């Protein structure tokens, strides 16, 4: 559903927000998380993990093309 750049941006924002909470149970290094986003169609979804766990993400050409159509900067 999202391009690689969009997934990385979402993961960065979530990581920063989790860190800002200062919760004592969070690890000192990178916070590990899985985020699943449902789209409006049954086939439309995205799984987002923290960037440290996905150094070489799979690239879906359709998702990359869609982000360019929405004017999202790559």
C-alpha cells in the first residue's frame, strides 16, 4: 500500500513517538514493532516494521508508482 520511502517515514515517526513517551519498559536501543494497516479494499494493506529490522525491504513497483502519483516525495 505504501512505498518504501513512505514506510520508512512512518516507522521513523512511530519510533520517535515511542521514545518520547519515556516508558521504562522500552529497550535502550531500537524499539521493535509491527504495524498492520488495513486499506479500503481486502487486498489493500501494509505491514510496517521498525527500520532496523528491514535493512533491504521488498520493493513493490505498484506501490512505488502510486506514491509518485500522490505527489509524495521519494
